[in-house]
C-alpha cells in the first residue's frame, strides 16, 4: 500500500465514526511516517513498509473506536506549539487560544506582570504566554501530579523557564496574594450533560470536565476565592461554556468584579469572561 492508498483507506474506515476522517488519516499517517502533510502529498506513490502499515491500521482501528487522535499520537498543536498530551489532562483546543490573544492584547505593555494559570493541564495557557512574554512571572497549578509532570515536560521542551509549577487543589497550596492575573480554563460541563458520552471527552478525565449540576461550581469557586489572591486592580479571566454567558456574567457581578468583559471564540460563541477587582 502506498501513501495515497493509505490515506484513502483511512478516510474510508473513519468516515462513519469521525467528523474529520480525512484529516485524522493524514495526522495518523504522518505520525507513523514521521513526516508532515506536505510530504504525504508530495510523495503519494511511496510505499509503506509492512511494519508501518500494521502500525497505521492499528491506529485507524483505535480511532474508529473513538480514541482521540491526540492520544494516539501523544501530541497536539496549540498556539503553534507542539505539546505532549496524555489521558491525565484535557486535550488543548483552539477555542482556548481566545484567552491567549486577549491577554497578550490587553496586557501587552506590562513588563513584569505576575500571572497564575489555575488547572493548567498540559500547561498550554502558561507555556503559550511564557513563549510570548519571557519577562512575565508565571505560575501554573493543577490538582493532578501527572498533569504537573506533563506540563513541566512541555515547558522544558519549549524552554519556558519563567514558569513555576505547583501541585495544588485550586488555591490550597497557593500562598501568594499579589497576582496581576488569575486565568483558568476550569471544568464547566454539567454532570449529566449528554456531550460527556460523545467524541473526545469520553477519554478525558471527568474531574477536568464536570462542575456540578449546572457546570458552574468551579467558576463560582474561582470568582469567590480569586479575590484573596489578586492584587488591587487585578483581573480574573475564565473560559466557559458557549451557553453560560449570562450565568458567568452574573457570577462575576455578584462577587463585585468590575469592568466585566466577554469575548467570543473563533466560532462566534461567547466563551471568555474577564473581571477586575
């Protein structure tokens, strides 16, 4: 089987189970051959070895059963950074880049800003910001020891030495009270949400996804407790569900945040809220 035939095979096998069958086949074959997509289309007649074909077919089969592509390759791109991924954390998603863009735009002039990423997972938010702002003092915490180890590995690979990683259940192990920004992509899905049985989230840790009956428990906690760890005029910034715009705005207002703003993601859904103490 050559590259062109392998791509056709993958596309056909995944058509019934994946909304991105062709792209999945390209990524998985590129992973097996250790090449980029340009190579796949430049050398369509190049034949796979028996070992390469067997590995590729195995990955296609696992993808048919729903395993996320990022878990099969162990990688996911975020903010043009190639991050290591495993099943101890959420898979970074393009929507979260809205947080990065907003922070870099609003606080671009700040030289010595102090920021903490709560529930860092792969470290995507902290590392993306650290690559852009090497002079910022960045902290990142997560309740999961595995997540902290993964985030630290990603940080090391991208040489972001201005991040300090802390294992902490939210603020329990955070002594500092002078952050300029607290940012988080917290759990925000309701416990009984039907989407939990669909797509990639079936393979991601539930503690990183669900937050009570309405999906607001983590955001409510952050709004209440972040104020104790922010300096005067500090900001809380959270990602949230596409249908939580009003609930999150109300939560920020009840907790006396001012200058509340909400931003849309790449699909036009309101997915980010910022407030100032």
